[in-house]
C-alpha cells in the first residue's frame, strides 16, 4: 500500500513538473515572439522616419530653384532662402542620425522638420508676391490673352452659317488663380501653381445692337498647360453641333443696348505650372478669352 502511494506521488510530481515545463516553454515562446515583434516595430519605425525625413529634405532642397532667373530681386530672395534652408537641413541630418540611438530626439527632429517646412512656406509667400507683381509675368499674361483673342476672331471668320455681325463680343476677360489667405476666409491672387485653390473667370458682354436681347447661355472653358479642359461638362458648339468640353456655365441676362458682366469659379488642387487659357462661349459661339501664366 505504501509502495503504491509513493508511486502515485511520483507520478503526480512528474505531471506537475511536466505542466510547469510546458507553461514555461509557452511563456518563453510568447515572450520571444513579443520581443521579435517589438524589435521589428522599432526597425520599421526607424525606417519609416528615415524615409520620411529624406522625402522632406528632397522636397524642400530644390523647392526654390525653379524660381531663379525671373528677376534680380527674386534671385536675391531665393538665394537668401536657400542659405537658411541649408542650415536647417544640416541640423535635421544630424538629428536623423541621433534618433537611431536615442528615441527621445524624435520630437526634436520633428520640430526641426516643422520649422523647415514653415521656413519654405514663408519664402514661397515672398516669392509669390514678387512674381505676381513682376512686370514680365504681366506681359506674358497679356500676350496669352491676345493670343486667345486672335484665335476668337479667326473662329468667328470661320462661322459661315452664323451672322457674324450679330455675335456678342466678350471683353475684359480675366482668368485669376486664387489661394486662400492664411487668416480668414478671403482669397487673394497667386502666381504659384502649387498654391492655387481655385480659378475665377470674370468677363463682360459688350453691347451689340444687332444681337438679340434675353438670357444668354454662357459656357466657360479653362484649359490647363497640357490642353485638358478642367471640369466635366459638354455642350454643342456653334452651328456644327460638335460636342465641346467646358468647365462651368452661367446664364447672363443680356440687353443688346448695354453691358452685362458675369463670373464663375472652379475649385481644384494639384495644378501644374504653365499657361492656362480660358474661352468664353455665348450660345455655343466662341466670343472671347484670356489667360494666366503660373510658375
């Protein structure tokens, strides 16, 4: 009896040891996996942060270069900005190496990146103001408007089935690129494509005693530097009935004895630099146009 009891005790002890050993192995396995996951997370975080910083520096490093050569005053601002940006970039590169060894430096690194972005934005604002005020850009805009207006006259000459004398002429066409002000809800003009929040087209229909009074269906086309019409509408142009893309439309009450003004807006993002044109169609006939050059 005593021998059987000892045997049972031995089996119980072995079972307990086996269970404890199994629990220990499971705990060790889970702990090891957790450590591996934590280590991988740290590696991923360092990689992501490194990639993010490199991307930030790549974007800001050459951001101002494309505005060189427009004017002497602008070149001075660009040079000054690039010097300050270079100093901050050096600080960021040093902190980037320190973050790998000391995670507490991460906040300091992010603060420097934010400071760099703010500095770039401040210089872009200065550059934008100088470009907008630059006489060369105004001349380019005027040349572009003349080009569109000449095209309008050529189009009218081709309208064989339309009474050209009765066509309504559109003048004072202005295509404005607008950005939202930092404070408030107002918008101001910009010459930088990356800053544009929306376009505004304003125009005036001139008197024509041979035209008919009444509501005039006005279609506006804004055409980007690649020749693509912004927006997604289609109307039938002229007497040909050709489907033509347009950006916006508005109905203007027209009195053939007086002027009538109108305006439309088109909001968007990711606009590219280059020449933007606008065309004004009245009752399907090209009536006028203008343009704006964005840097």
